[in-house]
C-alpha cells in the first residue's frame, strides 16, 4: 500500500463550503464520504463524469465503489466493461470489505462485458460506423431501461474510442449517450485512460469538453513516496473544491486527506 498521511473525511474547501444550502438540485451521493463533501453532497443527478487517470491511480476501484455504494442504497447499478473481463474485476474487488456478492446475486449490481454484446450485434470491424454507434447507444439505453439502472460506469471510453475513427463521431457518441442516460435519471462515470503528463484528461482531447464533470487521478512523488492524488477539475451544477487530495485505497474503501504542500513533487 502507498505511504500516505492518515486519511479522514474532508470538509469542503473554498466555494464548496458555501454550497450547503444548495439543496434544490438532486444529488447522487457517491458513498465516498470525503468526495461527497468536496462535491457539496454528491454528483448532480444525471451528470456524466469523466474519471481520468494513468495506470494504477485507482480509477476502477473508485468507479466500482460508486456503484456498490449505490446498490447498497437501493439504486440499481450497472458496470459496462470494454477492456477487462468482469469476472476478474469481481475477484479484485472481493478483497474490499464494502463488497458483498449478494449485491450481484440479487441484481442490485449488474456487471456486463461489452465485447460479447458488440460481437452479437455484428460489430466485427476494426472501426465502428455511424450506424454501429446508433445501435450501440440504443442497446445501452434498452439495458439501462430494462434494469431501471440509476448508476452506470463505462470502463473505458479510451478502449472504445480506438474503434471510433473520427473525433466528431466520438463527440456525437458521448453527447447522445449522455442525453439518454440523463433522460433515464442515470448518473454515469466514464473512465478515461491518460498518459502521465499533466494537462490531459482524455486520449483524444474530445471527451473532457462533452462531459459534465472531470475527476482527475494521478500518481505523485513526494519525499521519496509515491502517492495517489485526486482532484475535481470540473463539475457542472455544483460548486466544489479544486484542491488536491491524497487518495488511499483501504479495505473499507477509498479515503481522502488534504494534500499537504511542501517537499519535492513530481507528477507521474
């Protein structure tokens, strides 16, 4: 486990401190206590949020905890995996105390491998056409509606984007997917795999302009230790802190603590 200062729930800083009265907008509490504090109660319902980070920053763990906490609250949660088999993901998340297999057994948490579905739809080409993307969006819509899903994770848009050749196609896909999920009152996290250099939130530079929010995860080196850090870069519909927080993966879930300034820091 990475060395990190003791982690604890974090009160909102800056603009988020004044947001306690902003109760008119419905919130989707992530269930990660400190992140909900940073977001003044959670993600505005129906938002599509990009969870961006390089390898080993905790993207998949964060998104799975978001779904599991929602399933525990009675919100049907759907994980769509493009890259890694869901059977392997289940094995990995089983080590966390907050995960219960009963959530899968009773259908509160549904995990779906997208590649077999895409194969059944006849997507045997390296590049997806406009018609293919139309069919994929309708398939996801039907799945969300049939399950009554209130939370969705797509892991990852980067892997799917390899088969979407033009930026305008990717932009249109995300816009339309965001619209149908918002209409279904489904809050979504979309994973973006990025290179370590700062200033990037997606592989193509298209995704961050479309989504409602960006949660950035990075590795940083301080005084010889490699730490995971989290920053909410943007979130439409709510004031929030833009400060850095140290992220620690613990058996009980993700904990966040303020990133203490000082010492030499190098982005990984």
